[in-house]
C-alpha cells in the first residue's frame, strides 16, 4: 500500500469551457462506452456502462444518487477517465434506464432498500474487475448510503479505498418530523393499496435554477435539466412513502453497523447541504474513526448537496480530495 503524500494537481472540465467540452470531447468519450442490461438477483433489469482503456490498470465503480442516472455523470466520468481510471457505473432499479418497479414511472420506489445493496454486489461481480491493480468505490447521496450498506454486508469486497459524496446518513428534516418520519411513512405504505408520494413529494418537474438546493453552477444545472427534457425516459420525481421509510431505516443501519467499516474511507461533506443531514454524517464519522483511523471527513465549505456538479471552486476541491485519497492506497 502506497501512502505517498504527493500532491496532484490535475485539470478538470471548468465552467468556462463546459459547453464546448460537453459537446465535443465528453460526447466523443461517451459514444465509446460499453453498455448493456443484466438481470439482478431477483430478475430486475439493470442498465450498466463501462468506459475503459486497455492501458489503465485502475478503476472506479461509481454509485449515483436518487433521481440520478449514468447519463447525468458524463462530465465526472470524463474527468476521472482523463486521470487514468476506467469507469464502471449503473442505474439503480426504479430509475434511469433500469427497470421501473411500479406503474407510476416518475415515483421513487423500492420494495426493500437492501435490494440496492444486493444490486451493487451483483454488478461488481458482473464487471469482472480482477485484472485491475487498484480498485476504488465512489457513492453520492443515496449512493453513499448504498455503498456503506454494501461494505457492511459484503466485507470481502475488492475495493482498496472508498469515497462518499454527501452521503445520506440522515435526511435534513426538522427534529419533530424526524421522530415520526419512519413510523408515519411505514404506516402509510402498509395501508395504501397503491404506492403514493410521501408528503411534499411530487412527480418530476424541472425546478428552476434560482432557489434550487442542489448546485450553484448555472451551466451544469441547466445542462442536467436539459438532458432530462431531451431524454424524458430518465425522469424520476419525488419519493413514495415506502422509499422514505426504507431509506431512513437504511440510514439507521449505516450508523448501527459503523464499526464494520474497515477500509480507508473519505467522507465529503457539503457545507451548505439542505438535502441530507450533515449532523448525521458527523455522527457516522465519529463512530467509524474509533476503529478505523483511515477514515477522513472533508468539508467543502459553502457547497450545496451535489458537490460533484457544483461550481468549479467546490468541485475542484472535491475531485482533488478524492484523487489524492485514492492515490494513498
């Protein structure tokens, strides 16, 4: 294991040239992707992609968040591939190009949150990653929760180090709603003959840039919204009662089994996150660090939730932190 502290200063796509690069170099790399569908453990069809070069001996498996899809991550895939990493990713069941689970295709739904964990395990096996000298894992938001549950459930995984971007270890709710969120949504899910949106949740609509909670990068945010208009099959809206119940239960499991995280772990926290709970990220970190001294919490001050789609000043920090961390292991 190489724990060199050499600082790397790679160049990434910047907002100033984003539109030019996304319509040229990134589009060309994206066109070279390998893609396909596999059946997961319960026969659900999952869409996957691979961007690779035979010259690369290291790879990253990237696990995206709720309402996201691999198409949204083209810029990140490009920047990481430029740094010598082969890229593997997929769409979660119920979103993106993977099989939708209920009649309302724009409602966030999952039968059991652990299904996401088993899907990730199934994809890792499918990707046949044995040839790589170095393997890394990355998860954002809901994907950070799924990655954590995967590490806790499958401790014999092949990854040398893991990076989590704004992981969902709790949701940013007022304290009085946190107390009732699980039992209320569980009850509503059980009583409803058909899945229904949780309170405050709606079908997909393109929220305007002003006042959005995700990113302060106008060009990246507008591109992502335009992408979903161009490919409406990617759209996914608010979460169902069952998803909220299952998601919050999964967050509790992350905390309960925090001591099982043995591998080097980087947690990137968005300083101005209004989506997930930064307090719960800190609680999780404090539990892990007791038994795992290769756990690091890095706060990206003033960043909103989608750190990897933020303004350059925040996104660059995040990518520098992730790549420097990976290089140590």
